[in-house]
C-alpha cells in the first residue's frame, strides 16, 4: 500500500527511532511496518499521533500497542510464510495485519472479547484488503481449538500465567509469546518441544492490559 506523503515522514522517523533503539532489527518486520500503515488502525481522534512510539487509546479501555513493543514481539515470534497463527487480543487489528503480511500464504486467527473491537478490526483489515485474518468474538484465554494446532501463538494482554489451552493448541516446535505478570510483566517466549515447554527468551518491564476470561484474570 502506498502511504500518503503526510504520514511518510512520520513513519520514516518512527522506523529510524526503532532502529536506533534496537527495538527493530529485522528487515522483514520493517517492510511489514511500511506496508501496514498504523494510521489505518487508530481512531480518527488519534490520527495525529499515529506514528508516535506510544500506545494509543482505541475503545473499551483498550489500546493499540506501542510500535516498539509490536516490533519487538513480532521479531521474537519469527513468523514464516505459510504458518498458522493464533493471536489473543485483536484490538484494532494492527498486529493481526502485520502477522498476516509476514505469514503471507498462511492464516491468522485473532480472538477478541469486545464486539465493538471485532467490528473495528474487521473494518480496518478490509480497508487494506487483507483476507487471511479471521477475527473471532470469544474468550481468548480458551484459544481457538477449531483451527489448532498453531505454529505461532501471540498473546497481547497480560497473563498471570500462560493459559493451558494455548499450550495445548501449540504445534510441536511452535513458539508462544506472552507478557506474564501482575502490575508489570515480563515478555516470555516459549517453545513446545518433544521434551516439554522450553523458555527461549525473557525480558522484564512491560505493561499490558490484563487478559480476561476463564483462564485469565477474573
């Protein structure tokens, strides 16, 4: 998608900042950022801030995540073409769209608990003619067993612990990424192996809205 000139400079500045701060190191993720413009996924009231490196309010007390966090999580997830991906917490659909771009021939299933956000995300994805993302209304802590198993699972809300259904729905050798903790969270990357779940990466000092649901915060 060709981005309007008024946003191009702001996007270039954001990418330069993310590169300099080492939150963005992968050329494929940069290409996704350039092809999936963030301003399409923010409310009109936030358009002037679309390329600030900060979270922005959307609706229902939810936010579109900070670009630096999205780039970090996307890089850690290491998405490959053709993979089956599950996202917990669609929000405005920006992260879903980036995953869609990276998996290309694959499919993204994204679970969202707020009907208003399901429609908002679906409308945003339609603007970019994205057809390999399915936004589903439901309890994200239960995952989505109908399309399991998944090569990658990403949770964009804070878990007190990783919901068991998500681990069960992960493919062997698949990766699961989630922020885990109470007030402040650690970003934790897990791999499911023949010998069990292995922690690959762990980085502290993140803050996400809580994951609600049967296996989330009550």
